[in-house]
């Protein structure tokens, strides 16, 4: 399925807020990064904390959520090696 035509690509109110209030916090991870954000430092919310990033040319056209990981990498416990008993002489 393709994206609906009536849906906007990004939130235009967010860009106006950046210019007026110098607010650089972004909660909408689904919004597309547009050229207006170029060389702006933003904080992207991942549901727990904010990740600071500077928008570069390579990021334009991608989503904000790609640059703020929201999942943890699973770390498995290492197995402990039991001390083998040495035979008595």
C-alpha cells in the first residue's frame, strides 16, 4: 500500500515554532526531515529520553525516528565457568 495523498509529509507547525520560540525538541518521529532543518541542532524524543543530532544534507528526506533509537540491544549474560577440582596427589 502506498501513502495517502492527503497526508502531509511533515508537520509545518513545527518549523514555525522553531523560528519563533527556538524550540528544538521533536516529538513526532514519523515526520520527514525537510531542507528547512538543515544545520539545526534538534533533540528527538524516543519515548524515554531525547537524542541530540545536527541535521545534515544526507538526512534530508528521511524520518526523524531513524536517528533516535527506541529499542535496546539485548545483552545476554555470560556463562560462568565452574572451577574444576584438581586431583590430589
